[in-house]
C-alpha cells in the first residue's frame, strides 16, 4: 500500500460524527441481519453492507451499533445489512439497496471481483461508493476508510520478535483469507519486519479461506506436523486464527511456551494474552473506524466533500483512492486496559470468573 500523504490518527472522528444532532427511528429484523432508520430523505440515503459474523465479532457487536448511532444522530436515512459471508448474498443486498434508492453505498467486500461488480453497478446509477475496511482491487470506490493495514502487520511482526527475543526461532505463518487484500497487507507488513532478522526461519505458511477458525485448526495442525513440532512462534493474522493455533499448541502441551500474535483485541484474544497463551494482538478501534465511515458517508450523502488524510494505491485498477487511514495499536499484557478504557471491550466480559486472577495480576479491576 502506498500513501501519498502522511497517515495520522483520526481521533475526534467519533466526536464529530456523533455530535451531529437530529433523530431517527429504527426497525430491526434480526433474522435477516438488517437494520434501517428513517431520516430526512432530502439528505439522501446511506447503505452499508457488512461482510459476515464469523471472521470477527466486531461487525455486529461494534461496527453496526456505532454506525446506527451516528446515522441516527445525523437524522439521515440508512440501512445496514450483513452478507453472512456469501458474495452472492452481498450482491443481492446491494441490488436491493440500489432499488430502495440509496445514494451512498459502503461495502466490506468479500472478494475484490464481486465488490468491483457491485461498485460498477452503483456508479452506473449515480450512487457514490465507499470501500470500508478492505480495499476493493480493481473497484471504483470514491473513498476508502480503513486502518493502515501494512502497519498492522508490522506491529504483529515486531510483537512476535519482542516475544521471541534475540535467539534462533522457527516461525509459522497463519495468514488471513486469500481473497482479502487486507490479509495480503498484514502478511507483507509482518514479513518486512521478521525477514530482516537472520535468527528466524519460516517453517510453514498458509492462508486460511474466509478467515474461518475451524479451517484454521486443520491448517495449523498440518503445518505443525510438517514442521515436526519445531515451531517456536506463530504469526497469526487475527485472534480467531490465533485461537486455532493455540488449540493445537495446547494439545501438544506447549501453549504459553510458543508466542502467538493476533488482531482485533477480541474478548477471547485478550483473555489469551492475560493467561500467557497469546503474545499480543492489534487493536483497531471499531468505534473509531465506524465513526470515520459515518463522517465520510454523511458528508457524501449531504453533497459535501469528505475530509481524507491520504491515498491508497489500487494496484489492479491503476489508481490512487482518496483515503481515511487510522493508526492501529499494539496490545500486550501490559496495556490490555487501553482496550477496555477505550470501550473496545467491557471489563466484565474479559474478566469473568475463570480469568479473575489473571485480570487481578494484570491490574484490571
């Protein structure tokens, strides 16, 4: 990923997006995974399609409620639905939203090909599009809102290096979905750090289709077996994949001895860090990212030019996409409290009875 301007932390986006005052009504259909709100139709209508409920719990537990709150406060008409990991379903949802008259459409693509097709159809109908969290290669999005995903990988690589220390080590990579451009950037960022250290030897590397933790268990077991158990560190692209690796390490009696990275600062990931089973995670505040998306989408719906702080190269489309890029944060046992203080997770969800002592040892109360 190439940035033409400096990437800066967009703190305060939440305050801006949430300070817009007005009110809307909401109807929810939990079966279809959709929510819609009524507002001032003269401002246009915003559609958001989230990717799934498997790759990360954040989409429904954080992104959706924060987006809803921002759109309601802006008094703008909106609809939010979830594609449940099905690209055909996402296309159907997009068609429905276009029929309903959305003027701004934001998607978290499941793959670049289907995402680009959705954006092309939207553009042909005069609808402005936004890539959210993942860049659609070869797409036509007007704006890209995400974190600096190369930096995410760099933080993971440095985190694993810090946990391994200055000694020889065999590393296995458990990468994200091959259809997710973010996964490519995470891997590139991690390799840019770890490949520079001659102490480290890569003994296995594989991508996990659809970020599926169940498939990750099988994949990592195979990598572990092929390496004859000689794995000293695991570069896992997110907390779900980290959990899959940890389950195999636990079966072999070496969990806690082999550092494992992660991403998303999930409840399970933070608990694994507190018990020592996971080395670190990367926190990307969904609250802050949703606020950034809401601010961009509302500006576009109201006919305004959104603020951006950089641009991102679409290597397939041969263009630079105006971008809002946020800074991720490395989380270890020493600063788990940062996630809780920011509202990323609730103390009571992390520090359940099973983890009460681990939380106390980390100063969480």
